């Protein structure tokens, strides 16, 4: 399964609340998230179905803007490998 989305986070500037941000006072960020996931027990023909559930995924977050600035935004890109299991 392949999914993707665009995100855009915005907020008002506040010199006190956001003093530690790289941009100096703005929480605005935007970018893209893409995820590749595999669900091994997702069909009725799978062994263990419907009692076993699992999902393994790889997610990448790409920033165009981070904390109100484009300078150094790509340094915050992340790669996340995750798995969950349920019975």
C-alpha cells in the first residue's frame, strides 16, 4: 500500500511562545509525507486471518518549510520504520 499527503501547519507569531524556533517566532511548516506499508494478514486467504493482524511500514517526511523558514528545512526530514501486531 502506498499513500501520500501534503501538510501545511500555520499559526500566529508569538515572540515569547516560539522564541526557541529557528525562524524566530513562527510555527509555520509545510511539506509532504509518503508511506509504503505491507499488511500480511489482510486477506481472507491469509493464514491466521482474521485472528492475526500486522502492519509494517516505512514513512518519509519531507519539509519545504520548517518553523517558518526554508533555510535548513530539509535537515528536519525524517525516515520512520514502524511495525504493529495485534491478536
